[in-house]
C-alpha cells in the first residue's frame, strides 16, 4: 500500500511539503527501540509513542517507510529536524497506538517481522 493512501485515510499531521512515494510493506508497533531494531522489517510503518531523536536513528537503521507517533504526543523539534535530514517521514496523531494499528489493519497493512 502506498504511504499517501495511508495518510489520506488516517488523521495524521505531517510538517513537510510533500508525502514521498513509498510502498509500505507492513507494520510494526513497539516503544522498545531494541525490539524494533531486532524485529521490524524494512519498509514497515512503525507506530510508537516515543518522541526523541533516537526514533529516527532506529527508523533509518531498519529502513522504515515512516514513523507514526500516536497518542497526541508531539515529537521533539530535534526529532522533526532529524526526520527531514535523513528522509524518514514522521507523522503524529491523536489516535492511540491501538487505534492506529487497528486502522492500518483495516486498510490492509499487516504486521511483518524481519526474518533472521
């Protein structure tokens, strides 16, 4: 599924001009960075409540399609700057992580785990 279709379907805020054309392969939800590094597959959309710049470092490491910060939490300015710098789309939403994952699932995005 294209990232743009997800953005159109969910109430997400995005602070950049254009949404990149990215094919989302699946999804992953976790707030534990080491868990995401070990298990999230490339081109996954990652749902988290973490807001610090390490989120973007991990997203870049796993080649995430995008990051959604859930729960009405706003990312730190340094996190936003880092996302722009490395080209990882960073979204925020007032939906809870549970709601975001449910809606992604309804859209056809399935959880995938990196194979060892």
